[in-house]
């Protein structure tokens, strides 16, 4: 299988492309050649506005020389340091910087290499904490329908994407329940920001607690805004209710902020925007601007203290968990450079300032043929499209292809299109992205 390139054809036979219909891709390959600022350049010579900041992970756009210089310098100084009985100084200072950005009380950082690993880490921390507090029976986890928590066995177990769960049903973790998702088109179609309907759906948590007994439940995990399944914004009051019920029953609350962390909602974390503080925050993606993998968990100080209290002997490892590349010096250097740029270029505020531009231009599409819903929160938004009869997902696929022909990249999931432009975008670029999307939907609607 080859694809024509200007100089040489690309041999596509060996690469198993993740999360992509491989056979269809081989017929319609999308090959990127370079990236700079808010744009990708593909092998047809097209300049494509990066309407999803990579995969939600590149808020600073691409090729910022300050990140490259930091990586190069670190490589020359120390290219690796084991995450085992030793650490580099920059890893300590990075943890402190992240704690300074996080809500008060979240005082410790554990580094991983990805969101999926951070999810599994947080679930294990929750169980370890309860065991250390004398509650070894608390092992059950509660996730939500339509949640995405990565692809580890823990993540797909607490996640609520049916296709993901069905494929590996026999590998699922024991003791997991799911809260209903909060998306209801008949109540909230075309709502801006947080829908007013749906806070009562949090009451289902009380029912699950009654069913199993609070003393068996370790944690609730949720994305403040469900990103991968289409920017599903929590109803007003919903997250606070979940927080209150967790606190009442001694259940830990974990926010998976892999997408929402580091400014995507116009605040450092979703926890800040919604005014609800969880017991742990999972992060990844934007911490290194997607340049190099890194993830992690920010944890309440007393959770750490409780687990450490089980140590005591010089040779006792309190939490038997970690990765060869936890706190690796090179992603650590990249993350420092990214946080420097966030500060010097005031990027969270830039994201916040662009929010109304995205909101207004997206909602101006209301009334257009083929649209079932429009929603937005911070610098992220989504539209749902009328599916092509008998071929779920094809309308969105055709819309993506039309977007590429017209000069922008968007993200598809089923028949939903998500956008999340880089924070460095200009207002005109955000409007361009939505106008490309609008025309691409028209193109895709011609297919019936
Ligand atoms: N959690 C959430 C909320 C995510 O959006 C993602 C990735 N899109 C993950 C976890 C998994 O992250 P990774 O792909 O880095 O493992």
C-alpha cells in the first residue's frame, strides 16, 4: 500500500494507525509533512489551520523555538535520569509550579507519560489511600456514561464509551458503576456554556451508594467537560452536587483534566471554572504542548501523607507504582518552557478572550441544514450532524475531508465535530475555522 508523495511514494504497509479505520485510511490517507504556529502542512502542499490544537494538546501551536531550545539544552546536560531512588532538580521544581497553578489543597504531583497512565495511577492511589486509612473494603469505582479516560484497563473500565468497553468486556475491572451522562438534546439543544437542565442526574450517585454501601466505594472519576465524546458541558450545579455527595460519604473525587487542564476552559483547570475542588486532578497533553509525552496526577496533600504514613522503614516503598520515564528530564524541561510561555505570553487569558469569538461564530450556524446541536465551553466547541441513513459516522468523516480540502483540521467522533483552536490563534483565524466548518457541512450534506 503506497501513497504518492512528490519525491517518493510512502510505504504504508507496516504502520498500524491508532484509533483510525485503517483500511479506509489507506484509500484516503492524510499525511502531514510539517507544522508551524497554528498550521499544519500536508503532502498535497495544503496549509491547514489546526482547529483542534493537535489532539487538544498544542495550545501554543507548533514549533515554538523556546520549547525546542529547552529540550536541546536538557539533552546536552542530562538526557535521562531514573525515576527510581533518584530524581533531577527540575522535576521537583516542575511539581511545585504545577501545585502553584492547581486549586488549594492539591499539593503533590506524581508524573506519568500519558493521560491513560495517569488515570490508572489515580485509581490505584484512591484504593491505596483508603487501605492506608483502614478502609480496605473501599475498592469500587464510579465513572460516567460517555466518559473517556484513555485506553488502560482501568481507563476503559471507568470510561463509558460503549465500543471501547464491548471490545474488551472480559478484561474489565471488577466493581465499577457508571453515572448517567448529562447530555439530553430535548432539554439543552443549542445551549451556550453550561446547560441549566440536568443537575438532578447527580442524585444517581446516592442510589449507587445505597446499592453498594459507601464503605465499598473508593472514588468517582469524571471529566469536568466530556471532551472526546463531543464537548459535553456539565449542567449548572451538577459538579457541586457530585462533590457534596462524595464528601458526605468519604468517596474521593477525581477530575480527569487531560483536555480541560492548562487553560482550555479559560482557567488553569476546569476545577477553577466550575468552582469545585476534586481530591485529585489528572493532567497530560498541554503540559508539554504535545511536543513530548508527559502526564500526571495532582493529589491532595493528606492523601499523600496517609500513604506515606505506611512507610517508616528505610527500605519500604509506600506506593508500589511508577514508570521508567516518570518525571523524565526532557519532558520536564519542555514543561518548564511551556509554563514559562504560558506566563510570559499570558496564554490562559488569551484563551479566555477568544472564547466569545468561538461561541458567537459557532452559534451563528444555528438554523443551518444538517445541524442537530451546537455547544461550547472555553476555547472548545462541538456540533452534532444529522447522520447519513444507515452509515453512522460517515457524515462527520466526509465533513472532515471537506474541511481539509478547504484548509482546516477538526476532530470527528461519530457524527460530532469538535473544535479547540490554539490559544495563539487570532480572532480572524477562529472565525475562519468556523466558516470552513460551515462550508464543509454544506458539502457533506449533499451526500443525502
Ligand atoms: N483522559 C481524557 C479526558 C482524555 O481526553 C484522554 C486523551 N484524549 C486520555 C485520558 C488519555 O490520554 P492519552 O491518550 O495521553 O493516554
